């Protein structure tokens, strides 16, 4: 059983066939699918699943804090099931591929007090941009 499915069961989330398929599609390392990609993969497993059901399920998973909604540039939002381990993202500026990265250090500590402008900072999102190996070699 996937980590996401285990977490959802642990929360007592009602596991319909449609919800299960969406959670299964999102399972894995470095998963950052768009809603349309989730829908296409879900239809392959459960042909009667509707686009609206996929979108609604993704919204619920984000609201529960079990899936992160990742927006990079002007591309479609992507859904990341790695919501419980702090991480940053590495994004290819050409094809949009996304990888989770876990650099050492504390990015909150890297922001000097003089640059906080009185804010109480509680979270940091870092996105590294560049070219993936495929795009760099093309």
C-alpha cells in the first residue's frame, strides 16, 4: 500500500474507488502531475472516473494537507504527494520537469533579520531552476 493511501486510511478518509485510484496515481517519488495527467492515468485504471471527480479529490487532498499544490512559472499546477517531508523543488526551465530536492541547512536561518521587514517567517519555499539533463543535451 502506498504511503499516501496509508496516511489517508489513518485519517479515516472515506476510500471510494475513485479516491483510491487518484491516491494510487499520485504514489511515488518525485511525482508532480498536473490534474489532467492525474485524470488520464486514473481513467486508465477506472474508465468511468470523471474529470470533476479527479479535480474535487485533488482539492480535498490539498485541503487535508496530504498533497501539495505546486505552481511553477505560468505552467499548470502540479500535485506533489510528498507533503510531510520538507523539501524544495528543482525545475527545468525548458520542459518543466520537477524533482524534489533536500538540501542541508536551514533556509529560514539564511534570511537575515534586516531582510525580514518585521515579518515572522514560518515557512520557506525554494525553487531551483535550470535545465534537466535531457534538455541540456538537446
